[in-house]
């Protein structure tokens, strides 16, 4: 008698190959890592106001220290320095990065709850082809602002791996930096951003 299950034994192998060798790989890995984030083990520690114990990027003058040229989704030039006066959440990501995709739903939720008059979001895509990033945003319905580097990124944004997140105070100092995926949509993190946005960070 023919064993019908024997003829189907190759399906898991083919399925795994399709996932690992196609554009599905970051999607599947991202979904798995979202499950890990849901455990609460990868919550980002709340950022704090810069002090002598925290790294502060030299300003090079009295102006906002981070002159970082960027391009909008529409190709319009902007500069990170235009956000002076706000707490800035800068996240480096790419559409092919599974951990980046895993933390994006939390960043979107944080973005929707933050006061846009006090907190700005700068999601910097490192995709070689911007169309891939744009396609991902459309598929997922993300509305946070996305930009592309118009020049090599200076410190502290020159991460060796992604995702990487840098939190800037309203005067442009580095409050904190996170390398690796994390869940930023927590009450503690939201409260810390609000505190940083207050005069004096108090």
C-alpha cells in the first residue's frame, strides 16, 4: 500500500528553502523575534538626561551638534539639525533586517502616542534601494517618518550593526544609544521621553 505521507516529506525542506532564500526570510524572522519581544526580556531601558557619566557628542560649536543630511521618501533634502528643540528618536533599520522588522510595531505604537510638538521620529533606512523600504511601509501601514542618508552617517549614528537607536535631547546631546532590537513601547520609556522634553530634562 502506498504511503501517502512519504511523498510529502520534502515539503518542510522546500518551505524552509523558500523562506531562507527569498524575500520572506526577514518577514518570518521578524515575526519570530516579535514573539521574543512580547516576553518583555528585550525592553529598552528608559533614556536619561545626559550627565558626566553618559557620552555626549562634541558640538563643534554653539549650533546643534548633528548636521546629518537626509532625504525624505519623496527625495527632498532635510537635516537632522532642523529638529533642534525636540527630543529625537533616531532608528537605523533596513527592510532585509529581521530584528529591525521585529521592533517596528512597537516603534509605530510609540510614535502614535508621542506628542509631535515635543518628540520627533527619524527612521533612517539603510536600504540600498529605497523602493524596497517604501514597499515595506505600504504593506505594513507604518506612518512614522522615514528618511535615507544623503551622506555617510557620522558618530553616534555610524552603527556597525542594525537595528540601532539613538535618543537625542532637545539641544542635540546623546541621552542614550541602543544597539540591537528592543521594545520601546513601554510606559517607562514613554515617560522618560516626556521627561527629556521638559526644560532641563526634569
